[in-house]
C-alpha cells in the first residue's frame, strides 16, 4: 500500500518510465513545441524582410527626389542616384513581385507600355541595320524609358511627401542659379541642357506656391527659385531654353486661372511673374541681347546664301537634310548611328552642304525620323501626346499634374532646337519628373487661390 502511494499516475498523455522514475513526454508534444519555435522564427524573419523592403523602398524614393535637386549644379550625381534607384527597384520586385506589381493605376500601365514600345523600336534598329559607331551607346541612353517601370512600381508603394517633391525642385533651381552666379559658368553639364533644365525647374518651382502659401517664410522659396532658375538659364546662354519661356508662362497662368475664385484677380500673379521675369532679364540683358542679335543675323545670312556655317545655319541645313533622309527612308529611317553616312550621301549628290561637323539633328522629331523613320516619330508622339492629354485633363486635381503638363510642353519646346532623349542627364530629368507627376496624390492646397 505504501509503495502504491508513490506510483506516478499514468494518463493518456503521460507515461511513467520505471528506469528513470520520470514521466515521459509524448513525441507529439515535442513536435508541437518545435513547430511553435519554427513559426516564431518564420514570423521574425518575415518581419525583418518587411522592414528591409520598407528601408530599401524609401531609399529608392530618396534617390529619385535627389534627381531634381542635383541636376545641373551637382551632376553627374543625379544620374548615379537614378541608376542606384533602378537597381534597388529591380531587386525589390524580384524578391516580392506580387506586392509591387499589384494595383498599378491604368495611366501608369499605359505609360509603361508606350515607353517600352519607344525603346523597342530604337533597339530593333540595331539588328535591322549594320551596327554603327555610336548606335549601341545611343540605344543604351534610351534605356531610361525601360527603367521607368521598376522605379515607379516601387515608388507607388513608397510615395514621397508632396512637400519634399517641391522642396527638391526648388532646391535644384536655387543651386543652379547660385552656381552660375558664384562661378560665372554656363553650368556643370552641356550648357544647352543646363539652360533647359534650369528654366524648367524655375517654372516648376512656381507651381509649388499654393502648397507653401500659408507659411510666411516658405512661400518666398518658389519666387526665389523662379528668379535664380531664370538667372541660370540666362547665364547658360542657351537660346533654346529662352524659347520655352512663353509657353511655360501660359501653363502657369492657365493653372492659376482655373483655381481662382475671382477670375479678375488673375492680373495679380501675372504682374508679379512679369516683374520677376523682366527684372531678371534686365540683370542678364548683357548676355541675352548679343545672343539674340547673333541668332537674327545668322538666320538672315542663311537665307541670303552668304553663310550656313553658324549655330543657326547648321541647324537649318540639318533640318533640310533630315527631311530629305525621311523622304527617301520613310518607314524606318536609316538606323541609329547612320545619320552621318546618310548626310554624306546627300552631299555627294549635291542635295546638301557639308555637315560633318554636326553630331545630331538638333530637333527631336527630325532625330527620330532620321534614326527610326515614321515609326520612331509615331512612338515619340504617342507617349508625349498621351501624357499631355492625361495631365491636362487632371489639371484641376493636383499641382503635380500641372508639373507634368509643364514638363511635356517644356520638353516639346526644347526639342525644336535640340535633341531631348539622347542625353543621359536630360533623360534622367524627364523620367524622374514623369514619375513624380504620375504618382497618385490626394488633392492638397489646390483649393481656390
């Protein structure tokens, strides 16, 4: 009886081990404990993965915000930042494609498709025509239009605050202006590109005034950025950027007009912008007037048959050559990198004067026509017109749609006297700004002015 008092009870879940005098735990109990530990480790691992994705996604956004801030004064760091953003975006999508490919807005999907078609038509010419000296590098430059897709997919999940978008644009215009004033330079990149980028950032800064108007200090920044951005453009001596000023003023005034409750008050911002523009022009008139006079003289000389070997004369002769090339090779042009050969052929036949000094068509549509024919022109116009219509229709919703409209009109104007999508810095600027303008945002400070 006494011995029986110390016998450990045997239950369904416990078994007494006579040798060790201990209760044996069933095997399934150990398995459950192991399973719980594994679940905990998986949960912890998933938590860390999510945190890393958030950090890297935020880094992509920061890098793309750095682009407008650094373009011009701090380039080529802007292009390096965009390249890193693209690389990180691709890695994030590869690790979690379901997250980043889900719920992409239709306008962005259409833009992705149009950009991909534009790139593909250019890339195909490399296989259709014999490779030329610069054909591969020119095609590589347009790779920005493909990298747009992974970057915007990631930024849709990690969007920037609108305040930071505006501050980076404002900062870029201010830095460009201060750089040209302090160093007395024409910019840190090609002066034509520097002037174009600066005048765009100047007018883009004005679009942010409504966002900062309630802050007495910050509302000064858009005006300051506008003035310094214009100064950078004037100091660059890039006449093509000056051509863009009238259409960009029209965009700003129209945006202000549709948001005004009292339309008669439109005269106030118009006068303010005019004073800033005229004042800046007076300061830079010593550089503006000679460039304008030279351009007028060169046009007169070209049409009088005196000389074509001038900045304007070469452009006009190049446009003539582009039309002849397009006439003889309408569908697919002569292939990327073969412009010089085509012009030389026209020269040998007495249809064109010597243009061996010229490296491009100095007009985006003509450049597309020479390299890719009507297909190239159509693919270029397709995405430009789609974005133009998209931003115009949504102009009432958000100032970033005004930014997008300004970008398209600005680049279309720059493309009259210069090529816009064969330069790394210019492509980087365009893609970064399209992303900022297309990202969905709740309407803020677009209320009545």
